[in-house]
C-alpha cells in the first residue's frame, strides 16, 4: 500500500511535485559546474574509478588515427603470405583445419571448400623482410619498416555490423560508448577550436558496397552525448549549418549564443540535466568551428608534392585520400581521436576485380599519412591503426568450376592489421596463422587485447578506466583484455 493519501489526489500531486523539485535542485551544483566548464576550458580529464585523474602513467602517444576498413580486407591476399594455398589451389581445405567452425550463411552450408590461391603477388620488402602484396599495395610496401603488423588477430563475430561494433565499442551489440568517446571522456581535449573526436567516411569508386555507416560506430552510448564523434560530411559544408543564414553576422550570432547560454544556465540550475550542458557546448563548438573549419579544409597552401603523395583523389571531397589528408590536418590542430571508415572490402564474388580497386583507393593515401606525419614530427606521438573487422576465408566461396568471379567469405578466426607511430615497434610482425591462414596459432590477439594496448599507449590502465551505469562499472574492454607487450617499443 502506498503511503500517499489516496483520498486526497491534490495532496499526492503536491508531494510528487516536491520530490521532482528536490531531485532537480539536488543537481544544481553539478549542473552549474558542468555548464561553467563547457563555457570555459573543457580540456580537463575525467577521474578514473579510483578517483585519480587520467592518464594513469606517462603516455606514449597523444592521439589516435583509426583507418577502419569496413568489409574486411583479405589477409591472405595482402599481408599473410601462405604458399600452401598456392600449392593446394582448387583442392579441399582439410577438415581438421576448418574444425566445424561457424561461417556466414553464404558458406555455412557449403561442403566444398576449395583452397583459393592468393590473387596477388607477394614479395619480401624492407630491411624487415616483411611479406606483402607489393603489386596491389606498392606504397604500403615502401614503408613496411615503419609498420608494426599483428597477424594473429581474431574476433567472435562473423557478420559486419556486430564485428565492427565490437572493435569500436568493445561489445557486439549497439549502445556502448565508442572508443573515441571513451578517450575524449577520459582525457579531455587538446583543442578548443575543433571537436576532440572527428569521424569521416568514404566508399570505393565503383560504389559496389552497400554497407551502412551506423551512427553508433562513433556514438557516446551511456556517456554524456558531448563525447560522441562529430561526423564531417563528404560534400557541401563539412558540418551542417556551419554557415550563418543570410543576414546573420558573426557578431549577431555571438549575441544570440550568449543570450541562449544564460537561458540554458537557468534551466541547468533548475533541473541539473547534463544534456543541457552538452547542448550549450555544441552551440559554442559550432561557433568556433565557423572560424576554424574553413581554414582546416583549405588545401590551397599544401605543397604540390604533398598533394601528389596522397594521390589523384586528394582534392575530391569525401574520398579516402581527401580524408587522410584531413586526418593529418586535424592531428596537427590537436584533435585527439580521428576515425576514418572506408567501405567496399566485402568481396564475396568479386575479389578478383574489386580488391584491386580498394587497394588503389587506399594504398597511397594510407602510406602518405604515415610519411606526412613523420616528416612533420607528429608520428612519434600519434598511433595509426589500419584494419577491418575480420578477414576473409582462405577457401573459395562457391566452387571454382561454377564461376569466373572469385570471392571469399567472412573469416573471424585470424586476420591481420598494421599500426604505425609512437609506442609500437617499427618493422615488426607479431603472431602467426597456420599454413592455410585459417587459425591463429602463435600469440593470438583478441579484440579486447588490442583495445587494452591502445589505452595503455595513451597512458590508461584499461582495468581502472570505468564508468558506472545502471549499478555496474563498465569499461571498454569489458572484463577481458591483456597488453600485447611484445609490440611495445
């Protein structure tokens, strides 16, 4: 039985209103502090679960550039050289290698699984002697001695969206904060003129891939929404409504924002709603970006040899090359987490035609970004990550006798990625797959291991970096993750 006086609804309503007011006014201090910090300096870091300010220890890097390749690049055609596949091309992959593993519905019921030889030409490059498909990745082949390869990555998901979500949020289901959101929450911002977390997307030239870039790939989850990524568009203004409407001057805009901030400040004091502070911060950031973004996107002062290094698409807004040069410009202006996502690697039936297109789109810009940051002295405190959500099967999807177009299915059991920059060993390869490129057999690396290592390079102990939500302490690595110590410089 309720303690409310059910015979007197007016009294009950008054009690309820008083409770709401009490809860609202209890947040006055927090709301005011949050609002004040957003209107002033928002570069401070959040405390960890023990109340200590991050970072926990000296960081090796200041920023991350994640070159995420949606659709899953084929490791056995690009980075993981397996002569056995050439020797056994067209013959059934041994059952003991496959071992009853789960694949997508496209090959889940396929009994014939003929080995598919690499469609590229591998060669050993650099002083490190790294094997790489030099015909498809000639520019990346030139910088292998700057790269740190992980060739024993594995994951739990066999479909794109949950696998990408796992890499970027630490969970297979949408709703958790993305890595960029975690880092901007924990470490704050190095710039007041641009967002701390910026996202850009691109697609292959042939538009053959229908994959969707879901907003939760850069969302804030249960963290305050001010930590979500800001997506820069590939056409028109990089951010919607960046330009003032006709008849509105910058001075008028400043006055409107000042008045609006006062009204929102009153609302924040009354309710303690942190989303009000987020809204004010967004207004202020938008105002600052009206001045900073036009300069950011102006490539006219870039030397021609730099533009040439990124490739012929560098001036085409929304291209991968354009986004890579933008990533360098964002990095040198203090943006902490830059997430580029390029779709088109999902090559089930068109590997022999589409893989070359993808590599042409991404090879020169990716290598140029590494070299550009290095020559500007920024590579030492930047970590670049290049990789997808899983790999591709070492066997053919379908049968060789059935089709002239070849493809590979999704493969979560082993795949490769590379990193470059501060804190990781250059010219180094870690882990290995079996002779078929099917399973991780030496030093397997799980998704949470990679995330733990990324946090470590930023000075964060992944086990201590938590956020309490709905009565539980959450972290990017869930309850897993170990440092990949051998790759640390």
